[in-house]
């Protein structure tokens, strides 16, 4: 069986756009004074995102579930192909959030060791 893996890596700017509906759902201003975006794995290996604000207010924390739903919906809205039957997971690539898409093909190679 062949496994194909593709990573869709979100720049900080694109991640902020993707997270806007979550902010709106919390009743927050979507035009935040963001100084830094911290994307990391928590103690359970789950992706978390934190917006550090330049006005000194408390950072805004997002759970893996919130980030996952937001980036998935963002891809759909942007027309980025996401195969329906593919396995999807969040990961970190460098300092950025990545949506990892894995697909298995039905192709099985029959190779004789004598050939």
C-alpha cells in the first residue's frame, strides 16, 4: 500500500485569518494588536496556538480543537483540495501550524524477491 502525505503550512498571517471566526464566536475584536503568534505542542502532543498582544493584555489561547476546525474550514473556503476520505491531523512545521493530509492508495505492489 502506498501512503501519500501532504502538509499545508499556515503563515502567521493566514493563521490569523483562519482564526477570525473563532474570535468572533468568542465575541472578541478580530483586529487585535498581535505582537507574536506562538504555535506549539502541549504536554499531550496537541497543537495549541497563542496570540501574544502588544497592548499588554493577556494572550489569547486556542485549543487544538479550535485550531483544527478553523484551519479546515479556512482551506474549504479558499478552495484548497482536501480529499474527503483522507486522514487529517494538525502538526507543527518549524514555527507554524500545519494541516497534514494523509491518503492511502489501494495499490499493492507484488514484488518477488527473485526478480
